């Protein structure tokens, strides 16, 4: 299910996720100075697939349980809330992600 969500967002069929797919450009030096643990949806997807750097996917998730995945996913909105002004578009989108659940687009196995 995670892959289909990324496919939709990458094809711009669901613009809701677009601001969270990639990290901000490296030219936003202040963002990376303030946010110590940046995370994007693509970065989260790589961790789920066990991808590290430019190495191929191991197929073994970095997350040993659902709670660990939820905890890491919470950085998506925590970072957005911390960096962006309340009432801004990205702050509001982050709030929506938080309300919908940490990872509503991922179905746990088992």
C-alpha cells in the first residue's frame, strides 16, 4: 500500500502529499540547521524497504514493530510544525497528516 501511495503522489494524482515527498532543497540551509532529523515520505519509504544510501533494498525494514514506524513517521508533521508558521499551508497539511494517523497509508502485516 505504501508503494501505491508514492506512485499516486509521484504522478501528481494526489497533490495532498506532494509537499512531503522530498526534503526541501539543500538551499534551505536554515531548515537543515534547525531540523536535526529531517524526513520525507521517500526517506520513510526507503527505511521501510531497508534501503541505505545507494545500496539496493535489503527487503528488511529498519522498523522492528509498528510503534517504531509510527514514531519515525511522526517526524513528518513534527518537523513541519516546528519549522513553519502556524496557519501556513504546510503547517495545516502536517496537522491533517497527524489527525489522519501517523501512517494511515501503510497497512501493518499480520
